[in-house]
C-alpha cells in the first residue's frame, strides 16, 4: 500500500512542481508578504499548498494536514500529511537554487513516507517505511565516511531568532576548522536529502518547523542514516533541533554540537 501511495504522491507533487516553475519569473515585489523577520511568502506558496491538499485528500480522504501556510485547519486523524509547499521560498523569489516541495506522511504519529522534489534539477527523493530510499527510481544510501574530520557538513543559518547566535558562531568556527567542508543551501529538506544520498555526511539546524524536516529526516533513516535532536532523543520533528548524519559519525557529531548548543531551548 505504501509503495503505491508513494508513487501516487510523487505524481501530485510533480504536478504542483510544474506550477511553481511556471510562476518563477512572474512573482512581483507586491506579491511578497513578510510573515516574520526574513520569513517570506507569496501566492505561489499558498496556491501550491492548496493544490497539494486537494490532490492528497483524494488519496487518503480521512487524513489530516499539518501545513506551513495554514490553508486548512489541522485535525487529529490516523494519517497526517506534513507539507512544506515551497521549502526555500527566499531562494525561489531570488532565482537561486535549490528550492523544493516537501511532503511527509505520518501514521499514528510515526513517519511512514516522505517525498522531496527539488525543482531546478528535477530530482525526486522518496521513501516509504521499510522500503528503502530512492532518487529518481535509483536506490540511495548514506555515505560511508567514517570520521567527522573527513565529513562535509551542512547547516542553516539563524534568520529570525538570534538569541543563540554566539554559541552557534562558536560551533561554526570549530566545525570550519575540524571538518572537510561546510555548506549552506537555504532549504533544509534538500540538505537532509543530500545526506540521504551521500553528498553530505551530516546536517544540523535549529528552530526549524515540522514541515521543514519531516520528509527529509525520514528519507535519511530509510537510507541508513541517523537523526536525533540536540538532546540525543527522537524529538527532532517537533523539538526545534535536528542533528542528522550517515550514522557512522553521529556520536562524535552530536557530542560536538552539544558542547556548544547542548542547552539550546526553544
């Protein structure tokens, strides 16, 4: 059931992705709304969310939705879709890749499926429970990198809550001097999928919402990786912190982040 449902979800996501790409050169400054400091939204986000909800409701009529733009009220049902209709809105509005659609599905509070479509490269990452992880029909796995020193680590910069900026900056300084390379894309769902397919070895970020990471974090785990929050527990979807890796470097990576941000509070 989940494999077929995943394929049906991909079809819907691809259709909405085509709409987003058709609008990328049409958005005007007057179409952009500031939700919060450095947090932007346009009609493209809202219309994409509506189209995703309409399509996904046909697949699971009794499901509920947790969505970024609030175009539908949340209810407590057995199945719940967790949706970011346009992850990387700022990138999209400035014509900078990557940006993506992220769709996760939970069953009784446990993730069972994830789909992330990067719209510029048309790379579709997806996974269903116990089915492995895939990129455009090819099975993917996390990297075999054995040490933090040899790792490429991705992150997201604080953009509206700067209360932990000194600690974050100290951590960034340490990592820059002790890992192979650092990257920042501005779309957490893609960073997570890049860990899943072995392009990155690890990812961390703070103050993310569930829709930013639900699908990508599930895909990592199906690809053989590991995901935790900064406390080392499994509350990463709603706990506002995520520490993900290929699994082999998870312990030293988590311990390193904890040295600087172990007392992080939402």
